[in-house]
C-alpha cells in the first residue's frame, strides 16, 4: 500500500513542467470536477447525549452468530446515478476526489481518522461499518427483515459508515469497543459517540463489557 503522512515538496527545476501541466489539469477538471473535502460521517450526538443514550440501551449478552452471513445485509447498493454506497462514502470522506463515468475514484486522498494515515489510492481504503454487521446481528438485527438490514448496511444518514485504512478496518473485524478501539487515542471519544448514536438509532442491545468500555470513554470526553 502507498500511504503518505505529509505533502511532498517539489524540486525547483520542475516549476516549468508543473506550470504546463496546470493548464492540462484545468481542462480535465472541466470534465470531472474534484469533490471538495467534507466532514466524514454525519456529526454524532454530543458526549453528554451519548451518556444518556447509553443508559437507555438494553443490556443483554450477545446473541448467537448462528445463521449470520454478510449477504443478509445487502451492500453496496446504488445511491445515485452510477454511484453505490462505497463510492459515495469515498467521495464524501475524501479530498479532491476525481471519479470516472462509472463513479469509481481515479484520484484523490483519504485521511483515516482511526490511525492518522493518508492514502492516495482508493484501493487502500475500506468503508467501515461503525457497528459491524455481525455485531448488529448478535445485538438485535437477526430479527430484522432483509430490507431493514440493507438500510443499516448502507446508512448515510447516521454516523455508521466511514472511510479508513483497509488493514486497520480488517483488524477491527466484528469487535465491539470492549475488544477493539482505533489506534489513535484522540479519536476514541468520537468513536464512542458514533457507536452509541448508531446503536440507539437502531435499538440494538449492548453487552455489559461493551457498556462499561463505552462509559469509561464517554466519562473522559
């Protein structure tokens, strides 16, 4: 993977080449305009509200994963035109994202809040489900309809989807905050707020260890 953590300087000898390239870029930009950087997911509830919502969630031991399959949470669905949910989040969370006629990101950069890395290839970025699909299954979604699970897996209205470093997302897997937190400690408060926001929005349960971990984080926000 090709992560970058700082903008690279340009040698003085390349100024003329850069100036010539700028004109070509301007013409290209007329065809496919870059998407400006935006806030990542929708802003979650405040820490004080998250503490209140956490107290309202039902505490219950996690259910069984029996019968679980990611296919029961259809994703990524078409959101607009040629763009599916993954492509929509890549454009939303990235900076200067350029897409082709199929809505695939051909250039841009993505800052991963989980670990502080920046990536310039969309293939190095995963779209994380804040509350993982298997976690949702064991905390209530096993009883949902396929349509409800599809809405959950493609939810752009709640802080449920975020573009992050692919291998960091893979290390998270299906674990809850008692078992895994982002490497960047400065993001833990935001992460807990997002997690509680989503669980409350979907009336999902929490287990006791998960609730204790979230309480500890939120009390320090």
